[in-house]
C-alpha cells in the first residue's frame, strides 16, 4: 500500500475527470478509476460540457424534492429468524411488517457479503460480476489473490515529488445501479455499500467507501499491540490481525508505530525502511493511565476506554506525507505496560486515497459529524479474535461506530435532496460473527459468566438497527419507498471441516510422500500429478483441470462431469463423528447455479454446509491439517459464508406492499430503477418486484 499527498500550499491535488473512466467493463473486466493529471482533467471537463452533460460543478443535490424518493437501509447479516424471534421488542421492524411487507430474501451462492452485495449493486449473479469468493486463485500457480480492490502504487518524480497518487481498480465487473441512475440524472447518496471500492465517478452522486477500502497498511485492518511482557522474539506480525511489538520495561518507554509501505523503498534498500514509521512515547501517569505522546500531541489516556482519535502523519519525503488517524486503548499499566491501537485509518480530513466520491465529500462529512473511520472493515474483530482486547472493548467500538454511521446517515438524509438514498450498517454482521458463542450454549467457547454480560449483544445491535429505522422513517415523506435489506443470515460456527484433509482421505488429493496431513499452507505439499481436486477460499472447490490448471490432470468432458458427481455424492455423506450428524447439505456445481462472462473465473463447486459448521480456518488458505473436524475455539464464532444457501436467507422489509413471495437480492436493482423511472439494463438477472402499493413510510 503506497499512498501520499503533498504537504504545504503547493499541494498537488489531481482532479478527476467529469465522467467515469470505465463504466463499461474493460477487456480484462476490471473497472479503472484513474485520476487524470490536471491538464487532461480540464480538457475532459471541457469536453463533457461541450457534450452537454455537465462539467465540474454539475453535481446536483438541491432543487425540488422528487415526488418519490427511494431509501435503502442495509443491515449486513440480519437473520430472518432473529427478526421473527425478537420482533415484539423491535417496534419499527414490527410496524413495517404490519403495514408494509416482510420477506425472507434469497441470497447468493455463496452467501457471503461481497458476493451478495455485488449482486445487489450490479443486478447480476456472480457469473456476471465475478465476485465468487474473497479469494481469486491463479490456476497456473494455485496461489490465492484477493478479489475486489487492487492497489496500484503511487509514483514519484526525482524520488521526491509525487507524480501520481495510489489508485485502485477492482476485479468486479458490471455497473452499480445508482451509476445507471446517475446517468439518467438521478441524484443519490450511497453510504458504505460493501465491496464496491474504488468508488465510481458520479455526476449527481455522493458516496462513502465501505468494505474493501483498505487501512493505511493496505490491509483489512491491522492493529498494533505493545507489551513489556513480550520479548522481542515473541513479537509477531500476522498481516490479517495485528502488529505485535515488545516494549522495554520502565516508567517511560519509546517505541514506534509502523505505518504504510514506503512508496520509495526499492529492492536492496534496508528492510527496516520498507515501512514508514513514527515515534511513540509512553509513560505511566498514575495507576490506571498512560501518557501517550505521538504526532505532536500528548494526552493522558485512562485504561478501560477508547481514546479520541490521534492524527498521525507519516513522512515520505520532506515534501510529502501520508495523513492517518488511530485511537488507543490502555490495557494495563502495572506490572506491565500493555497498549492496543486501532488500525490506522486514512484521515478523512486529508485522505491520500479517495475515501469518498467526490473526494472533497469526506471533508464535508468531517465538518458535519467530526472524524469518522475510513477503513472498510471498520470494527475490532481481529483484536478480539487474537484476544488482545476483551469483549467490552469490542462492543464499545461497535456502539461508537454505529453512532458515527448513524450521524452521517441522518445528516445526509436531512441536508441533501436526493432521488435515491442508500446507507449500509455492518455492526449487525460483525457482532454476530464475534458474539454468537455467547448466544449458543452448544458453542465450544460458550461462557456462562460472559454470556450473562454480553449474551444479548447481537439482540442489542438489532435494537440499534430498529432505532435507526425509526429515525429514518421520521424523515421520509408519505410517497417515499423504504427498503430494509440484509444480504444473508447467520449461523453458529461450532465445528470446522478440514476440506483438503478430507480430499486426501478420499483419494481426490495426494500429498507429497503420501502424507495424510500437512502443517503447510497454500497447498505447498500437494503432489499435483496425483491430485484431482483442491479447496481454497471459503468453501470453494476446484478441479485440477488439464489445460487450465498449471499441472492439471483431469480431462474436460466426461472425466470432469464424473468427478463433480462423485465429489457431490461423497461429500454430502460426510458425517461428523462427534455429533453423528451430516455436516455437508449441498455441493453446488458452479455451472448449474451461475451464468455470464465471468463464469470461468469461479470455483467449480461451492460447499453448502449444515448449520453449526463452516470450513475450518486452515481451509481458505489451502491448509490440510490433521483431523477432519475441529472445535472452533476462536471468538469468531458465528458465520454464514459456507452454509447451505437456502438456510442463510437475508431479509427484505419494505414500506411498500410487495406481491412476490420469494424475492432475491438480485431483484433489488431492477425494482429500484423501476421506481426511479430508469430503464433496466439487459445484463440484469433479477426481475423487478411487483409492488401493488408503493406509498407508505
Ligand atoms: Zn459476515
């Protein structure tokens, strides 16, 4: 991750062209969101004006209110069974159920957030948008890469002057329905829709980035944890978790915050200069507090609560810095100093990468509501899962972030005139992932004492969702149409299934030396000359296909067909020896459930497990550890991504009367465009829902 902005009055701020650079899929099926040098941008803006489609200030968020506004509130991972169970204590949910429509919403296969929200966004199934899993594997090398946003390094002139800032493209194909509406002149606000980063340029739209927008280290959120109890040898650096650093002992200690990759670092330079860092001074301040001195600010932070945001600037050169922000939590002061720091967010006041569209929108939002998190994965799940912070710290952060997103939502709804308004909250999903263990007495990490305190955490996030629905409804006109959408449901994740170990046991995969398991990840010990199938990603199964895979052996046609049938047959007979129950309900063949130009990029098969099961944590990275099943001993205790699709529906709740009994998430895009009077693109798979009475609020 390499980002920069320049310091001082002469800061070079590239402006974007007036029209998107790649609404249509490019030949490699990635969208290119590229910032043009100033001269080109001016020419592009002038050309756009000449073409009569508006220039730099054409964005409209004022003027008369539309006759009917469409408002979508997304609550990630809200499960229909929980809504039914708790509806008496959720007044706004139950009123909409009574006066409007409540349906279970068919999700995508797999029922994971990026796949489902991409279908919501583009109106296409994964075969159209290409987001099948959070991993995209290279069939030639069998190595995984992430799907979604892909970073392109910043470039410097003469090693000092920023020539081109960091940019992003995405592996997602297709166009967001609000971009289609934008072209038809519709005004929109789109807040934190997951997995749509980088944000498209809009003429009449405002957007805030959500899931997929990286932290300053270029990850989904890397925390820092310092402890004087650790020796330097203990310090670890798992990039999907945290940076763990040992501290010297004493009342005052100095350490560093390790920030973004140094964009000027080259192969052969000293390794310690690979990342930019800034000094951090800590000293004991009484029994339960630390004085934290960083970035020109010194503040005493008490234990047991989150600090305010500290603004941190990482110098690339004497003329160029990368502005970020983070907050601290003092965990212990005696006998050891233990300190936790949140992932470093790009500073919304002065972000080095685009965190909103237009870029200046993030400054406006800061002025309206104060600092807000910009990293897309905006909760402390990794800190809790690695047990560096406790449940209290995690939940306090959930409530803080809920408030922040609520404030932006209500402010924007109140002050901007729009035809379409979308705001997605993910706290319902994150809390369900981390706190399911305290709701499920059969979970291996159930703890009665903790459950007494935090067992209602998931319910409380539903209550907060309900409050937000109430506040939003109060701001709507009777003609407006409100949709409440969740992308998938939830299950307890009690047991993990080692898919590759099973493939070895059943003879579909062979490990080097005939081993039955391995401690290595990334399929490193696989003997490809004797392997017919492999698992990588969350529930994805691939055939080692001749001509497609680097060392493929299975022939296309009859051999491939027979293998898929054999895999599905054998895997759906897998029984967990500890519970005596079947673990796998369905194995879906990609060609049977998806269609479209990206079909070939997807997995050959997707596993749909029984409730309570997920693929083990070693499986997504191509591990094959000992044993077929394992107890899930992590606090990440709820999941949804590999369960049977039909068991993992989301919800659709609406102020409108909807006639369809079985709506699907892909039906939202055509339905909303229909309500806005915008023609539906032919690429859509879903159909517009039949609305008999749109009015209501
Ligand atoms: Zn989730």
